[in-house]
C-alpha cells in the first residue's frame, strides 16, 4: 500500500512508499481527535514532536513522539493520524487525500525522560502532588481569575515557564511560550517541554570537549489552588563526532552538569544502542563491527564507514559529484540518582561521514553497422535522477530527447543503483566531425546530462564526450615572408580546420580586433592571410647579433568549441636597429624603444630619456615611442667638420634605484653644410617677437630634515647643528608667479662663513647649474615629482650637500 507503520519504543514511524508517491507533490498534515488537520511544516514538527526524514530509496518517513501534539493517549497506548495530500502539480490542484492512523504501546515512564531528536529536544517529568496538598480542603476557594488573571482555569495546567540564563531569569506564560515556538503540555501524570534547537533561550555549553544545546528552565503548573514547580532542564549533544581511519567515532559524556546538578549519587542502570531506533544486541553489533564502550565518564560508539546499517547517499560539493555514508544511530542511557530516581536519556543522531568524490564511468560502444553511438553513463544511487540534457546549448527535458534523436534507457541493478544508456544516430545534427590529431578525424558526441538529488534538490552535471576515429585528416600549411615594414603569414586550409579560429596567445583575432592594431586579416574560406607591422604590440623582439634584431610573430589556430590548440605558425625577420629611429630635418627625433624577450617585467610606460621629465608619447605593452627636439631632454651634441651628432638614451630605472637596468643609446647625424629647397610664402602678419620686461619673482630656500623632503626645519629650530659630511637637503621653489610655462633653473649657489652673501671666503656648490668639480663630495640633484604639495614640479629644484666647514691651515675659521 501507499503507507506502512512501525512502533519503535516511545516512537511511531509511518513510511510513505516511494513507488506510490513518485513524481508527486506532497503536503503532510496531522489530524487531531476533533478531525482538524494541522499542516506539518518544519516549525510545527519541531514544536509538536514530529520528524520528517527521507530514505535513500526516496521514501518519506514521519516519526512521532508518544507525547506529540494531537496524538491521542489512552492508558498505555498512543494513536497518531497522518493525512497525505498528493498532486501532480505544485499548486496541489486535483490532489488525492490519504489517511493513515496507527497506534503504539509504550512502557512504563521514568520519573524523567529526555529525548534528543534531530530537530527538537524534549523533556517530560513525572507530575507529583504532595499528599499534604491533596488532603488540604479550603472552605472558600479563592477566585483564581481574580488572584492570577493570567493563569488558566483548568484543574491542572501549566501556568508559566522560567528560563534560567547566566545574565537573567526570564518568565513566559504558557500562551507566550507556545507562540515563541516552545511545546508545553500536561497529562494526568506528566509535564512536558519541547524545545527547537533554534530557540532563543537555548545555550551552547561544552563538557569534556563536547558541545551541548542546553535549556535551563523551571515549569510552574497548577493543582487546584496550589502552584507547583518542576525542573524541566534539557540538554542534547550537537557534536562529538570524529572521523579517522575510515571509522566514525561518536562520544557522549555520561553525566552532563546541567542534568546532574545537585546530585550526590549517580549509578548506571542501562546503556543500549542501535540503528534506526532498532536496538542491537552485543552479538549483532560485533557482526557489524560496531564498538560500544561504556567507560567511567563517557559512552563511545565506533562505526566503520560503509558498515551494515548505514547507507550511501548522493552528495554534491562545489559542483562535484560524490557520496556520503550516512547512518541513523540512537543511544539510550538510563541512570539513577538521589534527585530524580531514574532518568532515561535517548539520543537520536543522524551522522554523515565526510564527502567522498565519485567517478562517473562513461562507456562508448560504437555500432558502425547500425550507424549508432551507444553511450552508457553511470552507475548512480537511487536518490539521483536525470532531469535534462544540454544538446548544442539547448536544454532538453528527458521526455523531449527523442525529438533530437536521443533514445534514453534507464537500467536498474539488484542493489538499487541505476545507469542511463543514450542511443544516438551518427548522422544526428548534434554529432560533430572534429580533428583528433595527426591524420585522424572523429565523430564527436558532446552532451551534458543534468541530475537532481532527492530530497536535498542539489544539482550536478555529467559532461559526456564520445569519439569515433577516422583516418582522413588534411592539415593546414603556411607560407611566411617579410617586406620592408611588415610580417606576412598565408595559411592554406585543409579539411579539418574550417572551424578553427586564429589566436594570438589567448587573444582571439577577429576583423574588428585586427583593425584596432592596423593588422590586415583576410579569409576567403581556402586561405587565411594576416599581415602585421614590424612595430606591433604582438611582435616579440630579441637581439640576434650586434647589428640586427629578430622580430617574430606567432599565430595559433584553436578549436572553436574547446579552444584547444590545433596548429601553431610563426614568421620571423631580421631588421636593423636603425629602423627604430627617425631623425627629421626640423630637429625632431622619433625613437621607438622595444621590450626584448626576457624583459617581461619591464613597464614600458616608465621608460624615460636622460631628462626623466621626458616620457613616452605613445605606449603599448611591448613598445614606447618618444617624440622630442634635439635641443631638449638633455640631448648631447658633438661637432666635426661635416656633421653634428645628437645623442640621447632611453632608460629604465627600478623604483628607488639610480642605476638603469635598461639602456638604449641612439644618435642622429645632421650635415653641417647641406642645400635644401624650402618653400617660402610671404605673409603680411608680423613675425612673433619676445619683448624684454621686468617683474618680481618670489623664491624660497628651505632646509629639510630628510631625503623625502616631507618636513622642513622651522624657524624655531635654527641654528641647525650638523656633523661633518652629514647630508643637508635644500629645496628652492618659485613661489610667484604660478605659471606652468615657467621653468626654474639654478645658475650659481655658494656658501659663506657669515650671514652676508658677499663675505669671504666663499665656496661654490653649483656653478652654471652644475655641481662643482673641485668638490670632494659633489652636490647631488634630486628629482621633483608631482604630489599634493607640489603642483608644478618645474618650479622646484632639490639638491643635497655634505656638511663642511671653512679652514685656514689647520684652524677652523669662525665668524
């Protein structure tokens, strides 16, 4: 039938058949004695003593505690009724309804019973009324409603619950506690409290390295005109599981302080364990290689991963398919103490072993005579189901796969596992002809299978690629050559590369991309031709010998689907370094510096000329182009009888280093006597001229404390005391006018032995803007860069001087 039931001590388990309810949407309800159906959602289950689980065979199990809400208690029997609604649509339209009622006997209650379920904690204690109160008779009963307005009027009912927390005690009336998610109830003989693990008043307490969920509480209930209190503290372990050497080890402390507080004598009565609420004898445990250890302070269970009683379920981690060994253990510990008498502590624990990655076996059996490709995928556990296929980018549900040429069979095995078989004709549109290597072509089936797991609804995919090889491949070939300023490749296509794409490294070379760099790309179907300029971002350079540079361009053809490299081509040419420089008649120099092979960490944007203010006007990843006049950028010149030679250098400095790691010297030679035709046209506009004028320049000279030039000496710090040869850092700044076209140059700078600039003796620190060659420690200039303080670097000069003193003979000269 669709349902079955089983009594397991203080629990009733109802199982819904996976075969009967397969592919249906379900809603579960609990029916009370009046016939009202209460929907069994997660919150209601935790509050009312129900647990819903799924087996590896996709059956649904509902587990009910003997004192669950809406169960009917009569003598030693409790009865539970479950309503199941099943529909083929998520909106539950046209749903069919099934009722399942089941009864179970339960044994004698212990004075205190604690249950630790997967989704809730439950404690029930014997409700005892002292004999003196029973015999007490009051002539005029007080009006309960008048004395305690919040108390209920039933003869015996829970009034309120008090939570004992470290910082405070908090009291809730029964109605408020119920609305907060707590389950409270009384019977003729017991008071019950049920607590979801997520309740606000639950605390995490550690004992012997094991963490417990603990709720410390006292429950107050009425008996006639008396308020009675019982201790309803509950504690359940939330961890204590270790995995080592393919063994699960579960450790539980025996006497948990929140449950054993105030007790002076503790004595074990019973320790039993089992699987799925079935108790196992010592012989049964030994046959399964379980170990149960009842030690002085702890109880330990050891279960080999994969042992009988557990099961494997499908698991997905970061998109990877795997399995987890799962086992539903339970432990029952009974002890006696001087406070409660007998306590029965039942712990139900679902344990999952760590994720184990699983390999999916794919078998391809090509039937050439039938023109079919038969691909077997699997095996899979029963909780994984194939839901769709992705064929050429189109997602196709399993029932629609036949329209695309795919015939799918599901094969089941005796152990419950299954595999899927795909049959596809070789002429199906989704089968591609691809190049395999050497002279082989392949018929390729490329499809992705998507699966879903139950009940977690995790998804994973299995890519399936099946190949059948044929020896008929013709590979592309290439012709390469160079002209004066370009490198050329002409590729003749074969029969395997119609869909191969041209790449430069990882960069797809399209028509738009080629135009961006002034490359020429032509493809007529039979030939692919590309031409690139000598100085291009994708050309690499290396020194061939002292008078030549080798330029190389590399092209790769890649598969358009997998982007696998199929064929590499290259063209290399030698050219003279003079190709990198242009010396124009008007004195303009255009020099292109190139990054050589081996200098990949060089940043071309940081290349400079001798004057570090002269930076490139055009930068690519491999080149930097400078354009400047021969009279700038500290260009030197030499004359002879017939020519004047201008020389400069392209330099690269590491940050903080004054020694260049890249140096490219270049020359421009101009004839001293040379006749040239210059077109001339008279203009009426007068020629521009510079008129001398006068004005005021505001300058400042400051002494700084460090080479960073971040903190100058203040007036209050003068005179500054320095030792011989200690560095002095000077800065001269043009304060006014603030004109970016002005450039500050220092001509002469000298030191005197007094505050008078004209006094003698004098020593020149700068002469015509240069260091004094007669100095033992020459003046050092420091570069000025833009910063929040420095808006116009050309308005500042910074230099460093070593401390010295004036002497005459061997005596110091003092003012």
